[in-house]
């Protein structure tokens, strides 16, 4: 409720006379025209009468409680607040105000209440539902917490990025200094290889950071075209067939019918390349399977492996930046975050399952648009 409405509400509550007959005859029409509910209630929370507001359904529900003890609808904290306000109003013969929540038929609502002393140790309690106010305040709190979380994530991101950049940079500058004074050709070659490898690592890291930033900011243009998915899968499998480690086979499972899907072919290929690269990296024996299926009007592309799997404590972190399952493995830890950002831009989502010693399955899931 805005400030003007609340002031009006409290004024109405203060102007009501203690004469029950007056309330009955004169004020029913007033309550029927306002989103306010009037309860005649005693200090034991027994309800004697209810004056309805603009919502007939709520009024009818409320009238079912006449003669009942309303304590059962209140949690202990709210019960204490309400009974204290009623007692103060009766004892001090003055208006009291309180806010509390009510649970009725498993539904929770929030109310602002003004108590006015009435006859025979009763009060007239005027209620105004403040669910919208509570929801608005909650949205502000959630937005504040989200902003704080985003700010902390940015701090962590830049701290991690600085660390990741310094690692190859330190190697490059350190071995470059050693190379200047080294005369042994074999050692010079060794130092040069180290510098080259770390330069490549640094370039990959910078490129992936820029790629992730562009995708997340929406600056990367997505070019949607009709894609023949069986050709897409065939190309994907042919490229990776020769990359399989010794003792690992590549298998493809896909429908016999032709599937046309509208998407950004290159970006989707980038995501599947990353899934396969990770599967190859972490599978020493067994099978890597590319699966395409249409299920519940969704197109699902999966890469399954029989590799080492992801430890349970790291499964919630796979899309975090710079996080690697094996800290000693190659890579920047940005591959899956980039994939996640791309798939969201393409209108889909990523799901995965993993079990130590049994392998992992990474899937992209899209609403099937049949090439429209």
C-alpha cells in the first residue's frame, strides 16, 4: 500500500465508533468498497463478526472462521505479536498497530492490522493484505543480494584471471632471462620450447576470456540457419575418430529419419567439440558415444564417456570459471563456462551426469523447432 492509502486506512480505523450497531448499519458498505477486512475479536482470538472487503472469495473464507479460535492459523511469533497488540489496545484504550502473517488452508498471507478498543473486552481489528508490499520488499532484497553476489563473482573472476595470466607470463619472462645467458644449444632449445608452450597457453587463455566476455555480453552475433543434423553428427564423428586414445572407441547413435534444426551451426559445433575434447582427455579405455535424439519435443545432443568421472565435490563447480576437475590437466577451465553461455544464447540448456569410475554424460537440450 502506498503512503496515502495507509494514512487513509489508519484514519478510517480511528474514526470508527465503539457502538456495534453503528458499525453494523453504517460501515458495512464502507468495508465492501475498500480492500479492508474488519474483525470483531477478543483477547483469546475468538472471532465474533467479520466485515468484508472488495474480495468476495476472501470475505467468504473469512466468515467461515466466525466463532472459531484463530490461534491455529498463526505461527507462535505472529501469535505473540497479535495478542500483545490486542491486550495493549484493550488495557490502554488506544489504537495499536501490528504486522503479521496468517496461514489458512496451507496458504500464507501477510497483513497490516490496526486494533481499536471495542465493547466487552473486544477490539475491532482492521486488516489490510500487504502481500504485494512483502513481495516488493523481497524483490528488492533479492536484487540487492544478487548485485552483491555478482560483485563478489567479478572480484573472484578477476582475481582468478590475474592468477591464470601470471602463471604462463612468469614462465615466459623467467625462461627468456635464462635464455639470454645460456650458450648450450640443447638447453636453449629446451628453454625456447617452454617459452613457446607458455606463449600458446597465454594466447589461448586471452582468446577464451575474450570469447566468454563477448558471448555473455551478447556482442557475439548468432547466425541461425537450417542444419541437417545427421550431416552435423557425421562431420563431428569423422573429425574426432582419429583423435581417440588407444583402447577407446567412438560410437554414434542417431535417429534414422532426417532431422532439420535451426541453430548457429558453428557455435553448436564449438560446444560439441568441447564436450568431446573433455571426454577424450578423461577417458583411458572403453567408449565415447555421441547421441542425438528427439524426446518430448526436444532435440538432445549428448556425449557419453566411460572415463574417470567427476568427483562429487566438484560437480557443482563444472561451469565455474577457471575450475578444472584435474588441476594437473591441460586447459584453462573456461571451456564449459563458454559452452554454457553459448547454449543459453542458442535457446537451450546443458545438463550433465557423472560418477567416479563410471564416466560422464554432457547433454545440450533445445526445444525442437523442426528447422522453422
